[in-house]
């Protein structure tokens, strides 16, 4: 859970998640929404992947990123139980 909260603490990573909420995207599609380097984007994507918030699938020469909804369900359950007590 610590990795998830660390990943969610950065506004750029939250923006990545918001973009992927709308549709699955490649790195180049994501890059068009940011003013930082591809290396910085890769760093953010790596943190999100290590927190298991993203899944990645190769489609030809592209890596397509999408949300891992099962992890989001776990976070919602955790938060619900946390605030319920």
C-alpha cells in the first residue's frame, strides 16, 4: 500500500492515471500531454508500474499502458475500511 500512496502523491502521476482512465495509451501519446522529457515520463510510468497501478501490453512496436482496476478496487476497500472505523 505504501508504493501506491507514494505513486499517487505526485500530480504528474495522477494526471497520467487520469489520462489512462479515458483510454489506453502508448508512451508517445502520453508524452504529448506533458512538457517534460521522455526519460521523466518513463520514470513516472515505472513508479506507477511498481505500485501495480498500470498494466503494460506490447502491441507491435508499441507498449500500451492501461489502468489496473483491481488495484484501485483494493485501495477503495482499504480507504472505506479506514474511514469506517
